[in-house]
C-alpha cells in the first residue's frame, strides 16, 4: 500500500502495487475512497455489523482505506471508516469507478 513512508508525499496511479486477495489494487492506502453511506458514528452499533449502510440524515459522508499521508496501520485498511463533508476537496480523497461484467 502507499502510505507516508513510501509515497513520496503524493498519490500514485492505481495498479502499481500487488492486488489484494480478491484482485483489487489500492484498496488500502493511496487515497481515501468515498463510499455511498452517510456518516453515523454509531453505524456498527445501530446497523448490521457486516458492511453497515446508513442513508438517512447527516451531512458527512464515509471514506475508507486511508491515504498516502497516513502512517497509522489501524487507518490503512478498508474496514476503517473515516468521514468528511461532500464538498471537501483534497488530494487525499478520491473515488473508484467500477464496471460490472
């Protein structure tokens, strides 16, 4: 994964690191990824513990995976949920396009 000790202080094109167990590259580190959910601090306590989705109220949105700037291993994993405002713009947050085949 790309993180603060090997990133050179920037994001990198996808696919330069080995894919994970299911064949996806850069799911941890590189850039935080926006997901569909609105952020709820208690999502795991209120909803299913496996991939809780919260779409009711709230202004913040969920981001996952950590970024090239992070150094804490607890952050650099897809199960970690961060949050930010949808109007936020920075070079640490991006999104992934998925094409279903």
